[in-house]
C-alpha cells in the first residue's frame, strides 16, 4: 500500500499536511507527537517584517466552527529562517512556507528570500480576509491573482509555488485558472469564509475586527464543491482544505479532485488529528483494496 505522493514537485510520505495558522511552526505539537508522521507542514503565515496582528478578541467559536481575526501575526521571515527553520529541518517532513504581504513588492521581496532558504515549497497567501491590505485584496479577481503570481514566479525560480485561494468570490474556477496561467505549480483551497458573530447582550460583534474568517466543519460542503469545480478547470494539483477532521473527510476531498489535504481547525479540536487522518486514509485504502493513494484522486462518480 503506497501513501507517498509528489505534490507539485514536493515529495511527501503521505498526502496529509497541516494548514497555515493552525500549527504554528510545529514546536508545540512536536511535544505531543512526532510531527514527522505528517506528509507536510505549512507554516504560520510569514511576512517580510514582523506583524503584531489585530486587536483582541480575535477568536470565537461558532456552530460547527470558529471565527478568527488574527491578522497574520508573525515574527517575520528573518526570525523564521534563524529560529524555526533549523528546528523543522531536523524533522522528516516537507516544509512549506505560507507567504503573506501587503503589496506586490512585499510578496516579491519575501519570495526572493524564501527562494534561497532550505524549504520545500511556498504557499502564496492571496486569500486572508482579516487584513486591510494585501491577501484577499489581490485574491478576488482574475487580474489581481495573475499579476501577483506572475511577479512572484519570476523570483521564486527554485521552489514549487502553491497559491492559496479565497472562497469569497463568485467564480472560484476562473481565479484558479489565473493561478495556472501565471505559472504556479499548484493551488490550495479553501481559505476561510468571511463571517460575523454578534454578542446579543452587548449588541456588538464579538471580534474586535467585527468580522473574521469562518473555518471548521461548517465550511466543508462549500470547500468540497469548490475543490471539485477547480479540478475541472485546471491541470495543476490541488491541496484541499476546509473542515477536515478525520480520514473520511480527507478522502471526500481527494475524490473531489484534491491530490493532498490540509487540516486546520481539526488541530485545535484534537492535536492528534493529523496522525489520525493519515491512519483513516490508510484504513479506507485497506477497506477498498486500493494499492496507491493517488488512485483515489478525482474518482468521484457524479449523478
């Protein structure tokens, strides 16, 4: 039974990764289990310079999910390269850096640095709804996505480029096509849906930023639908995410067309979620006598 995959040039022992912003840089989780059991780790969103993020409160629970408005708080790429990357490179796991910025120039300068680091790939974040500049500002039109991806591709010559898409658009397939047209190696989707929760006693939004990104099982049907639509529109591989908490969820995304999956909120629900999802995929393969995990991808039979 083979669970190994090559995702856009990134070798992974299995198709399970952890989503940006839900796993930090792996240190805390490595105290609970050996993070080398995962196929890949996608780091917390990392920017050219340190970011302090948004005001608190920044997280709240919702029905079958959570809202977050962290605002891409992170220590910056220099700190990551000096402190976190050496730790991750000691682990037998693919390291993919989620890259975020406020301007095209930010993305380009950041990716120039990442191009020379010992990492396995870059996930370009054009989809965070919680910052007032950058990310989703570029990610909600074909032209914006293509422009940023094109400029980054010029400087990211030696690393696979994955572009993370926002679901807060009317035509996800056309956005994914822009990524492919601009030379990216893969797409990841979906990022969070824009949402709000109101404290009915205070009559004010719970989050200081008023709105935040909705993630968790509540978004999974939307995510699966979008992965399927994108799989019909592009020829580059898809990293599927959005509400995955076990192996069955992961297989559902893979049947829809995802070559690999990423676990986000599930890490908060159960720190062992990633390992359990790997085991769940293996159990599914045994149940249906599937010898190679790649044989699951895109095999949904539509009515």
